[in-house]
């Protein structure tokens, strides 16, 4: 089980922050790596980190030897003299960093750190419903919670959703998971319609942080499977 950066143990290295920061002027990093060979060192108390996309693990250490790992689930502010680096838990992720220096000091590890992916079984006990929806402009669904999982995949157009107070925009090829009892809304913009697949299901899964509050863009293999399902539903005229 992963610890998140909201865990009390992370306070040795930094803390979450709700400061209004301009990450547009920060350094943007696209991550695909599953291992690291070095650690960066913060030189002040003004190192801020935000995950823009995907699931990211931060590796942190005070001495460069004892390395601890946390899943980033909020904006972070690291303390001075903290060694850190990132691993992308998802296939690809994106991180923005604000710091005083453009290039931070680097320390190479005697042994690289490799992420060992957990392989949780997605034990889907039952699929309750699956349907394909076509919504015109200015559609608004005011929101709901329910005791089962929901997957929404956008086939065409743009779909806006608010999950627990956070807004997300889903474009063609994007999907999002809603966990049981997680409040969510859906809507279209005044210039965009949207067609999307919704699947409601019961699943035994204990790592919600890997699926929730994230927008995923699916791989080609999954795209073919989902498109086959959409074709099946379209042929049966199952629309709402």
C-alpha cells in the first residue's frame, strides 16, 4: 500500500500547500520513467511541485541514502536540503516545478531505485449497466452519488465533469472513474456536444488513489476494445 503526501510521515520533507501559485512560469517535466539513478537537492524552502497529469510517485530523502516514496495527491512545498526525484506510476505523467534555481544540485545513487508496480486484481463482480449517450450543447446533469463504480469514456466532443468540487475536462479518447459515493456532475459546453460511454459496475479494489481524480487517455489496445463495445451498443440502439 502506498502512502500519500498527505501522510504525516511526509512532513519531514515538506507539506501540501494551498498557495495560489503561477506554475505557468515553472519547469514542466514529462515523465515515463520507472526507475531513477539520481536525486535532486532543494536549495531553499521555495520548491513547489504540482502534478498536471497522471499518477506520480515522489522519492524523498534527507541523507540521500534512506529513500522514502509517496504518491503525490496535492500541490507540495518541499523543505530545504531535501533530496527528491519522480517516478511515473501511470504510463505517462506530467509535473510542474517552481524553484529558485533553474538547475538543482544532483546526487547520483550507488544503486538505482526501480519502481515495482503493484498488480492489483480488478475483481469486477458484476456490470450493472452499459450505455452510450449523446448529449447536445448546454446539457447539464446536476450530479449524483451511488454505491458502485462508474467509468465514463468520451467517444466524441468534450464533456465537463466536477468531482468532489474539482473540475475536469474530458476530450475524445479520455476516460474517468467515479468511485462509490463520490459525488460527480457532467455537462457540455455551449459550443460542444458530447458522445460518451458509461459503465456502472461493482468492483473490489483497495487502491482508489490510482484511479480516482485523474483523467486517463487510453492506449490503442483499450481503444479497440471500447470502440467494439460502442459499436455493439450502437447497433442495439441503446441510447439515452
